[in-house]
C-alpha cells in the first residue's frame, strides 16, 4: 500500500501492542500521519517513534483510556486543533476476559463492556461527528472478532461485547453511507498478540487455579500463530475497498460463513 495513505491522518487506539501497533506501522509505511493512542503512554510513544522511522511524515503518541468519555472528547479536540481532522479512525483497543457467564461478576462485565463496547462507541460518535461536520468523507474501522459470530462458554462477556461492536458498525455504516464515510468491522480469529497473556480470568481467586487456567488457555492459543501484521493488511484493505465485515484468519472465515 505504498503511499496509498499519503497526506491522510490516521488514529489507531490500542496502538501500543499487537494488532494496533502493526496497524499503525502499516499506515506509516503507506505514508499516513499517525496518532497512536493507548492507555500505555510509553508504548504509544514508542509506536509513534517507530512509525516515524518506518515512513510516517509525522506521528504522535497519546495516552488515553478509550472507556473514559471525557478523555476521548479531549483527545478529539486536541487532535483536531493540532494535527487536523482524522481521515481514518481505527477503534482497536480491547481487553479479554475468560470465565463462565455465572462466574463473571457484574464489575467484570462492566469493565469488558466499558472498554470493548463503550470505547468503540465513544470513538465512533466523537470522531464520526468531526468527519461528518467536515464533509469530506473518511473511514472508521472497528476491531470486532470472530467471537462476534460464534457463542462460547469460555468468553461470554467478550463475545457479547464483540457482537455489539459488529452490530453497531453495521448500523453506523448504513447511517454514514450517504456522507462518504465508510465503516468496517474487522473480525480476526486467534492472532499472536499480548492479549492472550493479559486476559484476566473471571471469578478466579485461587492463584493455583488461575495458573492452571492460564496454562490451559496459553496451550489453546499456542496452537495458532497468525501474525498481527496480516490483520493490519486486512484493515488497510477494508479502508481502500470499503468492506463492511471482514473475517480474518481461516477459522474466522469459517465461522463467518456458517453464521450466514
Ligand atoms: P494486545 O493486548 O496486544 O493490544 C491491545 C492494546 O489495547 C494494548 O496496547 C492495551 O494497552 C490497549 N488497551 C486496552 N485497554 C485499553 C483502554 N481502555 N484504553 C486504551 N488502550 C487500551 O491485544 P490485540 O490482540 O492486539 O487486541 C487488539 C484488538 O483485537 C482487541 O480489540 C481484541 O479484542 C481484538 N482481537 C484480538 C484477537 C487475538 O486473538 N489477538 C482476536 C480477535 C480480536
């Protein structure tokens, strides 16, 4: 995608790690100016620094928790004033949570929905309004998951958050189509990132039990080795070709086909 995004301003959330970082780099390589947003300030700054080395004419790191509506409003105002209106927004920040429905506490449900769902809603609403007001089009990409198509016993809160992200993306796509603003939902299967290492286990207080479950989960995740760079490529492709729902990884394509 060399130079395909030259002159464009791209904002990626969850850009300190995994899919978000790979996406920031891919847009940098394609010539975009990049805003790397993450609650991890140091990681966001590092992504920005590397993005400049890779080819972004300009890149900035911003420390923001996407679930914090006021912080997102402030981010949007700062970015608009200092760097310009965002052409491509990638709402990618997300957290995992393993644990059965009945084991998951309401606080744990809230935290997952606050980040994975509300973080995306804030991004779409606040930056989408800026794009619409400018009247020159744009694109919003939301990282959902293959978990949006297929229920599981292991990750019910996560599944629920991602199904909601898929639906809100399709609703927003219909609403913004007339304004030349595309909306895409990216739905990866299992990708080799830190999320598997940082996923918390609901309802587990005993550390020995937690360790056992983490070993089991990492064995499961270890079966797959899909690189985040390929998800980043799918994200750039979704923007360039204005794709609505994009399953990425073989198992995601499989469950997507079965769900229709
Ligand atoms: P990751 O843990 O490597 O990266 C996630 C990043 O998001 C981290 O840098 C983290 O600090 C940041 N983040 C988390 N909560 C945040 C918040 N409240 N505010 C700002 N930043 C926050 O994981 P990843 O696999 O790259 O995940 C990226 C997205 O892809 C997530 O939405 C995830 O659900 C989705 N996804 C991942 C997989 C997979 O197998 N890795 C599969 C499908 C979907």
